[in-house]
């Protein structure tokens, strides 16, 4: 009897909590994420065009310095506290892979700097990013195996 009464109270509580929960402005959040994510990607395209046209990089090679500059800008904005404000306003708009990854590493480094450079910054910087790096390496290995298998089977 007590468990039946308790489950009834839980259902009542869940209903009350759902009624009191503020409604999320989903459409507004999507627009903000689109604007910030789109602006970040557009900036990357412009930067890549600068490397191609003014620094005479080949189209295939211009992505490397573009990514490096975007990472440096993301880390600087994280260190200055600007990236967090942009992320709070735009939500998922800042989670595009390059900027979000740079922010996660820089944030962990900033948070643990009081523990020292080796054990604090070095030891904790890749806790969040370690899973991403591992996933990237493993998935690249699997894709390479599949590609080599297709090439090998095609040559038979």
C-alpha cells in the first residue's frame, strides 16, 4: 500500500514540476544557434579564401592554416571569457567541431591551472577531449580498413 501511495505522490510531483517548468523558446534558440554557427562557418570560408588568394595556398592545403587560426581565436576567446558568453546566448551554435573542441580543451586547462602545469593543466586538459580524440582515431582506422578492403577487392 505504501508503494502505491508513494508512486501516486511521485506522479503528482512530476505533473506539478512539468506545469511549473518554464517553456523553452525552441524557435528562438534555433535561430540563435543558426546565426552563430553560420557566422562561424562563413568566417572560416572567408579565412580560407584569404589563404588561397592572398597567401597563394593550394585549395587542398588552405584548410590547415584556416583550422589553426580558428582554433587560436577560439582559445583566445575562451581565455578572455567571451566564448562562454557567446555560447550562453547561442546554445548549440558554438558546438561546431573546431571551435567547440578548442573551447573544451582550453576551458579544462584554465580550470585546472592552479594544480600546476603538468598534473593540473596537462593531466586534465584531455579528459573531455580524450574521448573525442580516441573516437576520431578509431573511426579513421575503421574507414581506412574499409577503403583498403574495397581497393584490394577491386584489384582482384
